[in-house]
C-alpha cells in the first residue's frame, strides 16, 4: 500500500534529487516534493506548505546542510532532517548530528534511506505526541495557576478594580485572545458600560467607545445572558439572522470570534465577561471556557460584595453626616471597659480634644466630678443596665484641661463591632446652669435683703429703746467706780455691771449700724492695699495662734471705686471668723488670701482649712443674729453686716464649704474705672 510523503529536498543537483525520489518510491512512498538550493527558496517552501521530511546535501555552491538546519530551527519547525552526501567524513557527520540533524547517509549507500525515513517519521510522530502531552500539562498547570492567581486577588482586603484588571490580563494571555473585558449593566437595566478591558499588544482599546450602550440594541445577546447561556461565536460573519444588530456592532470593531459568559451579581444578570479575537477566527477550548466560568463566578461575587460595600459606605456616610451634624455630643462606650470606642467631633470638643481620634480609649467616668461620680455610676448600673430606662441626668464633669462643665446626658444600650455598648448623648448645659445659679442667687439675695431690711427696722427700734437705759446704766456705773469710799466687793460688782453694759451697748451699736445702711463713701482705691493693711494689723495675732497666712495678690489688679474702711471692716470680719474657727477646731491652721480679676470683677478669696460649714448652716450664714459660736462670743451680725456693705458696693459675697473640708469666702467688687 502506497504511503504519502511530503519531501523538501535541499540539493543543487537535479540528478541526485531524482535518485532520492527513485529510492523512496521503491520503498513504497508516494512522494510530493520540491527541490531548493538556496536559503530564500527553502524559506519560501517552508512558508508555502507543511512537509514531512527534509533531506539536504551537505555541500552546495550557495547553500549547505548546516545552513538549512539553522534556518529550519530559526523558524521553530521540528521536522526529520537527514543529511545525504558523497564526501562527508565521520567527524563532520558527528558534528552535524550534534547540531540537530537526525541522520546522515552516504550517496553511495542509499539503501539506508527508506529505513532512515521510516524511523524518523515514527520518531517525529512520537515527538509530536510527547510535545502535545507536555503542552497539555503545561497548559493545565498554567490554567491552575491562572485560576489560583485570580482567586487569590479577590481574597481579603483588595482593590476590586485592580484585581479585575490583573485577572483580565491573565485570562487574555491564557486564551491567546485579542481582548478580555467586563461589561456591567446599570442599576436601571437600560444601559451597559465596558468597565474593564485588557488588550494584547498591537490591539486598539475599545473601552472608551463602549460606554452608555443601550441594552435594547442587543436583544439576542441579552436574551441569552438572561438565560445564563454561554455566547460562543467562532465566526462573527455566521451569526444567526436574529443577531443582526449584534453582528453589525461586532464587525465595526473588526471582531472575528468571541466567547462571552453572563456575570451574575446579587442573583440577577449584572453584565458579562468575555474574550474576543480581531486577528482570526478562533475555536476556544474547554480550558478557556472553564477559566471564563471560574472568573465569571469570582468576579460576580466580588462585584456583589463591592455593591454591598458601596451601599454600606453610603449608609455609613449618611449615618456619619447625621452623627456629626447633631449639636449634641455622641459617644459610644464599651460596656466591659467603659472606654470610648466611637464618637463625634462635638463630643471630642466638649471634652477638650482636637479630634475624636484623640479621645478614643478614654473613660468618661474618670472625668466625672468627684462629688457626682457615685451618683452617675448608680444611674448607669440601676437605671440603664438593670431597668433599661432612658433618663436624662445632669451632673458635673471635667474637661481635658481641668475646666468644670455641667452636662445633660442620656444613654441607651446598643452594640458596636459585635460587642455590647452604650450610646450616650451629651449636651453642655454649663451656661444654662450659670443662668439658673445666677437667678437662684438673685432670688436668695432678694429674700435675704428683704429679711435684712425687716430685721434692720426691728433692730433700729429695739436698739433705740434700750440704748437710753443702757447709757444711763453705764453713766451711773462710771460714777460709782469713781467713788473712793466704795467697798471693794461692791466695786467689783459694779465693774462687772460696767463690763456687761459695754457689751450690751456694743450690740446695740452693731444693730444700729446694721439698720442704718449708709451709702459708702467711695474713692479710687487699691483693693490689694486695703487688704494688706488689714492683714498686717492681724498678722501678729494669727502667728500667736499658730495660723499660717499665705498671701497671693494679683500684682496687675486694677484699682476701683470703693469705701476703703468699709471693705477693711468686711475683710477683718472674715479673717477673724476664720482664725476663730481654725483655733477652736485644732489649735492651728492655714489661711490663704488671694486676689484676682474675673469677668469684670475683683475677687478676694479667703480659704481656710478649718472645720468647714455644714450644708444646713450654709443656707443661713448671712442671716442676722445667726451664729454657731457659744453664747456671749458673737452677736450673729458680723456676716450680715458684711453682706450689706458688699451689696452697697454693687458686689456680692458668698461662701463655699463642706463640713470637715474648710471654708472659702469670696468677695466680689465690680471694677469701676476712674473718671
């Protein structure tokens, strides 16, 4: 049975070529041949058709077997290459075989030609099968690596656009396509856009020309995608008639073949991913389709995730805008640690932080005023945690820079990043509290002034009524004491009467002074100077009684219009009261006297470390005749007189104290400039 053989003969001698053909035909081959004797001719022959064997003479005038072998390898063609020569030596033959020739035959021994051709054809087939197997393995490994690379890009935190672009590059190269791309259908379903594209070298991008494409113009295409079908077109010119509009679009882009798979996003068609070829018609294999399926599923899931993330970002943005735009401070506290884990800028500013980032991790309970902390903890524990109540609570807290602030807060249970938390709304009510405090103090002052006025009128009447008898008693006592013949025992009794009547007269004088309310005789004075002279007078007495005095005068304190002597009376009264309280409490003490400027007022602060004043007594300390001293040691008019004198200056006097924690008296005199 005749065997076909396509033979390329590289030989300058036509006769020698005929000998070769004769020998092969004798061996049962039907030979189709072409003889060439130059490199260009051989190159043209190789381009023209496929050959089974190349037989080359070793030496020719313009060509040679080694040159022919180099040309064949340069074109990447693997064909049996047999050298035939009449003059080749063994060493040259060995070198030719090492260069890639498969056999050599002497022209005087052509009986070896047929067996050599048969052997080389068999080995060529084996090599081809081996190459196909190796290529299949390489392609499978490349497929698996491509799938692995694509999958790994979409794991964890990633930029989805970069991941899709890189994956399209891998897919396009694997499938040897001209382009690989992703189209996305818009939310309303009326338009689609080429969102991502990869192009092979030399292929023009089309992504900018594939925007805002009306879906209605691709009915056949969209019908298949909605059914979940693969669109595989090996030859665009042969698409069915119902795909006429699609064919026109594809042909305008010079697409020869394409392979497209639906992209499912959120359970519905969201676009498609595919390849095309603009060079030639292509039949893509199972690996190409499998890769496209894997990529379609991975990208669909990633795009669904992106869509969800964008929706979440929009929701978070809306929440953040609402969260940040509220006038109240908002903080989220972890229930276990009670530390801030989230909050808005308003809350950060309230606590004295530049940004909420600086405030993350603080425990707001650490800022609560010590007097209110127990109450706040109780509210959180009982009302919020145990009863689930949402009640507004007002308490004092400190800011980062130590400023005291009143806040109104309401909390509710919530969850943050999977952990139980509290959402607390905070409002600064410091100014409100100041207004309320000022109003309350004004009401108290009015009430006290009213009481003082009433008691003053009563005191004036009583003092006048008893002053005349007291004066008479004092006068007669002095006359009796002037007598030389008075018995000493009687004289001692008269002295006691005289002493007590003097004390009674002093009380009536205080009552009259309290009742008169004379306008102060003001002039431009230095409060520091008035206070210093006062303290100098009493310094020795304080030292004798183990009382340390600390003076902190503001050297920049301005002068003001005031009655020098009336203020000295006020200061002296407060100093004496402090000294007596400390001495009686523990026989020693420390009195700090400080002056400063505050809100248009001169403040004089007297702070002692005595026994303090109980909350109950704090309400009455400026009432006339109220005293905590023993009978005979005080009239109870001192502070009420001080109150009247300070009030007459347009100022105010008040105290701060808690039992056992010392007391502070603050005198405020308005700053009035000299005119």
